[in-house]
C-alpha cells in the first residue's frame, strides 16, 4: 500500500478514529468545524484526492462513522438489555420483546 493509502481505506480509518471523529457526538451534524478540517487535512496528507472531493469525502466519512458507531453501540448495548428490562413491569414484557426475544 505504501504511504498513499487508497481513498476508501483512508476514509474508513478516519471514521473509526476516536480522536479524529469522536463517538461522543450524537449526530454528524454536531461535529465541530475544527474536526472536519482536521479530517480533510488527513485525507489530503495521505491520499491524492483533489480539493474538489472535500464534500464527497466528508459525506463518506459521515456514513462510515455512523455505521461504525451503530455497530459499536449494538455490540455493547446487548450487555445492557437486562438492565433495561429490570425496570419494566412484567405484564409489558411480551409486547416489548421482538420475535427473536430481544428488546427492539
């Protein structure tokens, strides 16, 4: 691969970086401009993407970030399901549990 990583790989690495794209933001639209500028600088430093790609690259990073955040939340949320259910009245449980017996 060398120093110049393929564009999609670089975008994925940025999206999964907790420093570049913190998971603590509820939505991509809340991401500070300084972070977006840093992400774009990282893309420019490590790929040969032209300046005109900025909007498309940041949009791709947002999609990858949202997917990664969702997968991580789902992975750790499974462990918390029992805590969610302990505060629910037993009569409501059959309606809350889906076909596979999981919450939502």
